[in-house]
């Protein structure tokens, strides 16, 4: 007997169809799986055998051959357990073969016949919609992320017995319904922290508002306890809500990595990733023998926060240069070369020296000039040049520290940031660009045109600050963002002057 079940797997962040072909023939009992399966797929033989028997179904004591097509692509993970079991039951007449048509099946089996969750269900549901497949059978744990796609009937299952009943009598189960509250959460994200928790540092808050409005990278330099980390952790609260497209992009990544909980259909808040400084290259940008997404991809459409920046290994920091420029990261291995999105906002914080008190007005620095120089040289010039805003975060004064904070709440700042982003979306409509930080050199000439007064100021800044071509472009993009915050259609001298001051701090510390 021969049967075929449609399943799916994920390559990178996109899914592809896998045809699970089952052949049962005479001969000595044997169970083979072919089609480049990895160890987890090979082990599914024992899971499938036990699950079928413990579900009160008949497991054939014959020669069983499973082919996973296409056979030239490596298959990994336990998500083929359920389609293999269904294929065996269909080949032995226990499941209606005709009912398998126009259906994709994924899921891991436990030994007692239960269906366990798998990763990557959202990309699989998106592929089903693209191919106009009518039905998708998924573990109940994954139903929300699959149902959010729409235009595809999603059936949640918890046991193998339930799957058999569904295929033999599809009227026994209703497809999952999308909860509209999942979409509403995009417009009203909730946070446990707020910008008005931070006392003082008004000039730093302004810089963070500009960074959030244009998606610009920012580095904060100051002594310990000045509030750098506290400020950074509140940046997501002033970022504009995710659009549906951005939410789907982010959710796909989290689905592939198995980080999506059963209670959420969409990632409704912008990501905030804060890896420890001991992280490796592969942990930051992705990697492994079969490449997986790293922190830069998990921060897609969100914030990547690197605290104590000089403590990161230099080679780890240098791999950030390409993702910052391109908004994606390509990982090449012998088995596969995959590209993951990595359009994030880099936020870095550091002390000005090893003891932390260089240029502090209260506590004297104990570091020698040579020690300070070596410490600062851990951050390369090319990486620093890719950070749009450099801002100093000084120690709070006594009156600021003891007094009650009266800063603006995050909601008020977020409203201004959202208005500025909306102006950018209208400007870049149809280009696939979401904010000013993402425009390239050609688009800068188109969207960041400067008057003669502005050009004269820029010439002076280039001469006095010895700016690179990249720094010049970033000043123009910053100026465009500041103008958007002010609601001005043109870039004015005041906008450029503010942008230039955000690019001058590195001359104080790095010379």
C-alpha cells in the first residue's frame, strides 16, 4: 500500500512543502526513513511506533519505507512525527486517503499518542496560504500563530486518535477562529516601565526621542549609576506600535526559534534584546552547523542593547558592521547558506574608562591616559562611525536625584515619535523603507535636500570635525528626522546644528 501526506518544514524563515510518502510492502519487519533526515527525524520511528500502538491503533509488522521529498534538502526536527504516523495509518486503511488531499499536517508525537508543539508553524501557515492549501492540522499549542494568517482553515489537535477521527469524519472538529484582540494589542502595547521613571537627563531623553523617531543607532557614555541602562530599557516604550507587516516578520522569527508562547498569536511589542557581553559570534549574528537566527535577527524591528560595550570581544563587535549597513545577515555553512533579517536599532552604553569616572565632576578618575586609550580602542572607528548619535550621560546633581521626577510619560513622547514615523512612511511609500535611518546614499540625495545655508554649515562641520563620508550621510539623515519631529517639510540650519552635536562627542573621547 502507498500513501502520501503533505507536510512542511522551514528553511531559514520561510517554509517549503515536504511530501511524506509511505510504502508498506511484504517482507521482514523494517522501518526506514530516507530523504536526508537528521537524527531527530530518524528517531521518529520509535515515537511513531509507540504512539500508534498506545493509541489503540494497528501498527503494521511489515517493511515500511518513508520518503521525505524533496530528497536533496536536509530535514530536521520532530515535526514529521504526525504526518509519518498519519501516512502509515492511511496506507493500512485506518485513515481515509481522500481526506488527506489539500491538507498540511505537522506535529511531534509523544509515546502515548499525544501531539506536542513544534517550531515554525507561522511560516508554514503562510506558505499554505500562498499555495492556496485549504487546511492545516497543527498541535493545539501552536494554533494561535497559525490561525492569525487567515484564509486557511486551521485545526488544532491534541492526540493521534483525534487526528484519525478528524480525517475519517471531518465534521467532528471546527477550525480555529482568530481572536480580534490579538490585532488590537498592536495599537496599545503595554509596558511595566515608563520614561517618567527617569529623573533628569532631559538632553539624553531628547536624543533618545530623535533616535526612536528615525530608527537611528545611539551610544550613551557616562559614569556608573548615571542612568544609561535605565534609559535604554525604556526605549521600546517610546517606539511606535508595530505595523501588522512588522509584527508578522518578527513573529516568524520567534516562531522559527520556538520562542512564541501558546498564549500569543502575534508579537505585539517591539523586541528588546540585551545579550551578555560574553556572547559569541554565532550567538550574536546566528550560526551553528545548520544556521539559526542570532540576537541581531531576534531584535528585528526592535532594539539591540549592548551594555558595557567595550567588554564585548572585539571580533564579536566587528561582525555587527554588515548587519547595521544591510539590515540582514547572511550565514554561510557547508550545508546551507541562509539570510535572516536584522533591521534593528542599536543602543549601546559604556563607561568612559575602566574605573568609570573619566570626566566626572565629582569623583576623580584613577586611570592613566594609556589605560583609558587602550580601553576606548576596544571600539573600532568603523563601528563607531555606524552609530548615528553619540551622547554623554553625566552624573545626576543632588537636587535632581532627591527631587521628584517631572519628566514626560512615555505615551506623550511616543505620540510625537509616531507622528514623525508617519511622515516618513508617507515619504517612503512603496519603497519598503520604514524610517530615515534605512535610506541609502542615493535616497539621501533625493529625500534630504539641503539649502545653501545648510550646506555651508555642513562644510564647516566636515572641516572642523574631520567627518567621514558615512558620518556626513548620517548627519543628513539625523537632520531629516529632527525636521520630521518638528513637522517641518524642509531641513533647516537648526536641525543640522542639533544633528552635528550628536556626532561630536566621539572627538572628545577618541580624539
